DNA sequence: AATCAATGTACCC
DNA sequence: TGGGTACCCTTGAT
C-alpha cells in the first residue's frame, strides 16, 4: 500500500523550460546532473534512479509556446540529489559514508583564549602525538535473537563484570545477559510499562541500576533479585491524555554529588538523590518548554558540567552549581533534532553530537570557539519513527578521543541483499575507519555500545543483541560453523525441539541454532564467519 | 505475497 | 500555543 501512494505524493516537481533565455545557471547544473545520472543508468550502474519525465499536454505549436517538461524526481535527503535516497539500497550516494566525503573541515581559528591555552598545555602531554591503531570488533562472536519482545532501545555494559550486557527495550523490559556464557540471561518485565530510554549503574553499588522510561518513572533495580523501586514518578495520576503524560529520556549520574539527573519530554531536568532515593529539588527548564530533552551527559573530568540536547535543535552546556532556566553556559545550534550529545570520554574536552539532519558534529575544545562545530560529518542516520534514534558514541578506550561508532541507516547492496553496516568513524578527519556487517543482521542497528575496557562492540538491532569481537580474537573459520546464537522466540524454540535440535547444551529459554548459510558467496563478504568455541 | 499496526517530527493555521 | 494532518518509510505478525 505504502509504496504506491508514496510514489505519487513524494516526488518534487521541477519545471524546466526548453527556452534558452529563461535558463538560469542553477538550471544548467540540474540538467547536467540529470544527464550524468541518466547516462549512468544506461550503463546499469544505478539501480535506484527514479526519474520520471512527463510531457505536459500543451500543444507546443500553438502560439509558439515552448513545451513544458515536468520532471518528477526523488531526491536524497542527505545530498539533495536524485537517483538514490537515504534509507534505501544504494551504491551511488556521494554522501553515504566514504573516505573524507561530506566532511566540513574545521575552520582554523586563532582564539587566543587564555583558558584554552592553559587547558591545552595541561592536556597536550596526555594525548599521544601518534594515533594508535584502531582495533575494530568486526566479527559477530555471539548473539541472542529475538531476545526482547520489542526493539532494543538502550545498552549498557556492567561497570565491573566484563561479560555482562544490560539492555532495555521499547516495551519496558530490562535484559541482563552474560555473553560469554551465552545462555545465561534474564529478562525483567515488570520494571517499566514502556520504552526504557536510558540506564546507568549506581557508581557505589554496581548491583543496582537506574533506568529512565517513557512511562515517566526512574526505576532503581537490584539486578540479582529483579526487585525495583521507583524513586521518581512524573505521572502519579496515571494517563490523563498526551498533554500531561511525561516521558523521561536523557539520564546520567553525577557521582560526586550522588544524584541522578534525568530529563523529561517537556523540557525539564529533575534530580534524584541516590542516598535517600528520593526526588531532590525542583525541576529546571533546560530546553524549550514542551520539547523533549533527549540526552544528558556529565563531564567525565568535572561532573558539575553538564551537556544536554533536545528536540529544540540545541545542545547546551550547563554548570550544576548555577542551574536555572536560561543559565546555560553555551548553546550549540543544530538544524534538526539532536539525538545525542557526548563529552569525549577521557579529557571531556570534545563534544560529539548526532542530529537528525544526517550529520555528526564535533567541537574540538569546549574552551575554544563554540559558535560553530569544528567539523560536520555527513552520515546516513536519518530519523524514522519506527527506529530507535541513532546515537554516535565515542570509543571509551581510544586515547586520542577520535574514534566513534554509529549505525548506518542507508544500506549497501551486497549481491542483492541489503545490509546496514555499523560505522567506525575517525571524527578528527571524518574518515570511515571500518564498516562492520554480518549476513545474519538484516535489520538496521541504531543502538551500539563499545565496551569500556575490552575490544568488544554490542549492537541492538530490532529485537536482537549481537556481540562483536576483533577477527583475530575469534576462532578460525570452520566449514561446519555453529555459532553461539541463542534464539529466544518461543515459536522458534518449539520448531527447534521438533527437529530434535534441543541438545543438552540448551536451557529452558533457547537453543543453539545452526548458522544460516549466507545467501552470498563467502568472497562477497568483507567479514567472514566466526566459529563456536569448542 | 499482501496487508496492517505502531507512531515521532514538521509545519500549517 | 494547540490542533490537525502530511509525511518519514521499518519490522514483525498474520
């Protein structure tokens, strides 16, 4: 249904006259582009070009008027050119992530601010002059398929237990998975009633985890028992309609003050005291009234310095010691909604934001010129209401504070199969360092988290979770590959049992599924398979 | 194979 | 500022 109606409603109408005098230079450009694309199409390079020409029914000979050609074209939301669209299989978008493409370079300013000078002097020794070689976790090591009952919305690694991954979903479930033991997993269903947007471990008790949800509550859950309390509930009177229902999105912990900071869908910031587990102080308006605050991050060096971002197209820096409406230290303007904003993980001196205008923005120094970003990197991570918003995140282990990971919306056509890779981007240059993909991951992967200590990537893609490790740390490829994949769906489980696949390795919740044979030849894949540990 | 539902953002008035 | 609605175009279920 949708594709048919869309086709008639979507194309932009451009009227081109075949008269010499009326052609502007921009028309020229457009015509040139179009000719190029048509040529490509003849060569069979472009699969997705959708250009239609309609001769409008004017009589060309009558009164000597030139015929009008209407060109209906779909244009890419990223680069505004026809022939491909963000979100669709394409090979020819110049702004799909390619080396150095779509990077707006940093304007080299001489700011001469004393503060920046001092900071740079203090920090320079800590930042290595030669960039370390990036270690990319590019092989799926294990997975739980259909783990959650709805799509995964947030991930968090355990602060001390290296093998534990926490996951939240759209339904409000909270998953705890030991990905080394693969089969050891728990899903708590009674903590939230809808989307879990953010989770943070209690820094003084790593058994306890705080979670912020669109149900308007902050929950504090004991991971061993699953028992949870709600230190905050912004909808104590239940559903009174969409105008009053408050949702909680951004959340972080200021460990020095012992408070949880959480922000709602009406532009307000709230505090929860971790010792008493009760609300602390009044809510403060930190973004446009009535707009969603999508993220909060406390500076890793100075936790009183906050970074927030929201649907009002701004990211803002605040000082907790002077927190009141309108008192932000700095406002970073974006063209669209800002999905996330993070300080760099080590020095806390850089900022990385993800905006729905398909751009990553980097500010190289919070003490420098903040009027415009140091770089804008064009990258396909478009908004779609059915997907969890994409958030580019720093690699917490990269001493140069350059590497970031972000899922890609636009897909690559791998021999007829559309796959959406996960991108590793060097934010200092805009270079695509690596794209990782796997034949078993056919869905878009908007949620990604790099491990704070190990070379591990966790991915949430639809209802499934994947753990990636570097190729060299995986076992060599075997012909009869049986990967560590646990399928959690009940229907799948029954099917597996009927086939007699239920080996003694299986537990009550899942079984080992044989690796699906890729539809493509092995050579087509940049990444090969990783076998099960014996 | 076809259809449906769920549903966030932008923009108009 | 609030209501109305067009549009964004995925995924899993049936």
